[in-house]
């Protein structure tokens, strides 16, 4: 099981290929655990060197002082990178789910993507993943609702129990004199 970066496509969108739709947690935590292992191992060997239990000189000491932290930075950097990709994929919406999320037909979504020139933020297994913020906020916030069985008259009429005189609708707050 893997999840690997393969580069950018012709539009400049980062492309990922893997067994799932995001990096599995065990891969992310494996890289971070490798970083922790190198940190702890380097710290332990450095402690043994300081106490005199370990007598390293020359290249072995240099390898301990430089190699351990560099390995820890490498493993930690890759782990944090894959964790950030995992979180980014969780925030994004695949193109197949955009129509349902926006309340549009798939053909309308394709037309909207083409007309506005919206590019996917990521490509995972040859599918585009989009951010909803890239689409018109009005489409996201103000989706059309379906009509009630009563028809359009029920949407535009005043409720039956509403007060009808202007005095009842707007009057100043009466303050008591204390």
C-alpha cells in the first residue's frame, strides 16, 4: 500500500497516485516515528558519548552529530508533508461529488469549471479535487430550494397569525421609571 507524488500535470496541478484517495495514517505515522527514532537514538548515543561510556572520535563522532539530526529532519519532513497532503485531500471535494455539493447537474458543474477556468487543487488517482471556495460563494450559500406541495403562493404570503397594524409591528421600548 502506497501513496506517492508523481509530479505536476500540464496545468501545474500536483498529482498523487496511491491505493486510496489520501495517504494512509500508518504511512504518515511511520515517517514521523522514524524521525522520533532518529531523535531518540541520536540523543541516547550523544548521552553515552558525554558520560564516557562510548568513545567515539573522528568520523564516527561526526556521523553521530550530523547524520542523526539530518535523518530525523528528513523523516520528519516527509511525514509532515504527507500529513499536510492528507489534511488537504480531506478538505477538498472530488469532481464526482461536486454536483451534489453544489446542488447542480454534472453538466452544469463541467460548464462552470470551464467558464470560470477553475483548476483542481490536487489530482489523486487521475481525479481532480476542487476547493469549494474556488466556486462562486453564492452557489454554495444560496442553493435553490424545491417548491412545497402548496406551490409558490405559500412562499409569498404573510403568516396568518401575524400582527397587521404598524403600531403592533414597530413600537419603542417602554422604560419604567425607577
